[in-house]
C-alpha cells in the first residue's frame, strides 16, 4: 500500500474542497449583495 500517495491525495482533495467552498461562499455573498442592494437600481431591473 502506498500510504504516502494516499495521504498526499487526501490533502489535495481537502485543499480543493476548501478552495471551492470559499469561492462559492464569496460568489454567494456577491450575489446576495447585488440581488438585495436597493442602492443599485440596475440589479432590480428584472423585477419591474
């Protein structure tokens, strides 16, 4: 069994999951700011 390879792969997977989670979190916050920001009429154009 190549335990070193598996440990390295698990570390890479964890890093990818954390990076993707952070990216989705930032994207979600930006979408919320744009969707509910009343100071930006352009964001609410699709409501009218």
